[in-house]
C-alpha cells in the first residue's frame, strides 16, 4: 500500500494566518491526490482533487500544489469556519489511502 | 442536489453483525461507484470498501475482507454494508460517499459524503 505521511499532526493559528499542510507519498502517484476537510458531526468535504484543482463551491483561499511526491494544501487567510481536521488521500494505487490528518486549532 | 443518508449504525458485541444502509438521491445512482469510509476515534480516515456503478466490481480493505459485504440496489438507489464478525477495532463513524466515476479507478475522489452513522463494538 502507498504510505501517506502528513504533517504537522496539529497546528494552532489565528484568523487571517496563512497555513500550509504537507503530505508526502511513499511512491510517485501522478497527481492523484485529494484533500478533505472534516468537522465533527458534519459530512466530510472535498476541497481539492487532482492535487491542485479546486472543487466547485470551495473558497479560493484554499489551494493545492505538488512537487514530486510532496503535496501541500494552503489556506491563504484562515477564517473561523476553517478550524477543522484536514486529510490528504491518494487514489493512484488501490487501496486508496489517507494521511493521518492535520488538526487546525484556534490560537 | 445530491444527498446521501446513512443509517443502521448502533452497538454490537464482538462477533456480532450490523447492516449499514445509505440512501442516495439527486443523481443517477447506477452511473457512479460508491464507497464506505470510516473514522475511528483517535485515528484517521480509512477507506473500507467500494463498488462500481453496475455492482459487478467490489473492492475491500484488507482489514475487513471476508467479514464485510458491500452491495447496492439500483432500483431503490440504496447502498448496503453487511458487517459480520465485528471487532472492537471496527468502532468508528461510517460514511458513504459518491465516487467520481462509474468505476473505481485511479484518479478517483469522493464527493459528496453523507453525515455518517456511528458503529460501536463493545462487550
């Protein structure tokens, strides 16, 4: 299985901060990398697919990038509704696997 | 608007069974693969199983293979996950999700997701 190393596991930030979460894959996965936002009691939400494509309806402050086996999710200006846990997912090779998650907390 | 609603969760003893359901609406159900993903306490998301739009191709995570059975009824736009021989480590919130295409292929993504149904396995 493809291993996903996501970092940091948690971070504290303030409203308006720029936040970057990274995900490293154990092997090349083309651009088949997705990012999700998970909040307690709510349906998980797709943010980014194919490494850098913004899902319809997702604010443009979210962006994705890739460099080899390193992928990143950036929130350009953190908003109160962005405090959540974020997961990367690879869909290059079955079984699809997720990163361990990054919890974004209010500083 | 696409809507997914899970049901059937609850408490079970180790070795017991539960059957989860996911009612889908707002899209041509048989044209899309569907998956179950779980989120266990203190752990991350784990893909559990997926099924093609026709139902002919079914895939399972190694952790549930031989114990869980995924099926779909396109006449009712319903997805089912039969969970047998449950273990304590199966305790999690279970989400159903729509795959990006009719088949489970590289380049897949999950959108949208349901709000989940809680499964607790404890003696």
